[in-house]
């Protein structure tokens, strides 16, 4: 059957969590309030996402999925997973940096 369904379920669960969390933050912003608990939770979730993406990239390198040997072709999605994880890691690190600098003002 393959591994695809596990990735789809995992990504779907994370997407639903993100939608719920963003809707909650949006409601707070519309009401003119700032929930410190939710913002603190967002920071911890961002740290977790950054760590998870770094672990995913290290795992792909350790499993010899990235960089791939052209003589031994593998699943093309490995490259997509790797660079997607790299992009999310950069976005997460930037969000944490900007959050820290806005709190220091």
C-alpha cells in the first residue's frame, strides 16, 4: 500500500491544528485582546516545529535520502520533504527571532 497515507494523515492533523490555532488567535485579535497564554503556546509550538524540521532533515541525510546518489534513484518526494523542512525551519527561526525582538522593545 505504501507510506503515502501516513504522511497524509500526519500533515492533515497538523493542518487542522494550525487552522484551529490561527482561528483562535484571529478571534482574540478581532476582539482587541491579546492572550498571553496562547502567544506563549505559539512560541513553544514554533520551537517544536523548528526542532522537528531539523530532526527531519538530519534523518533524511542519515538515511542517505539527501543528498541523493544519482546512481541510486529514490523516491522523488524525499527532495520535496527535505527542502520543505528547510523552508519551515527558516520560517520558524525567523518568527522566533522577530518575536524575541518585538518583546525587547
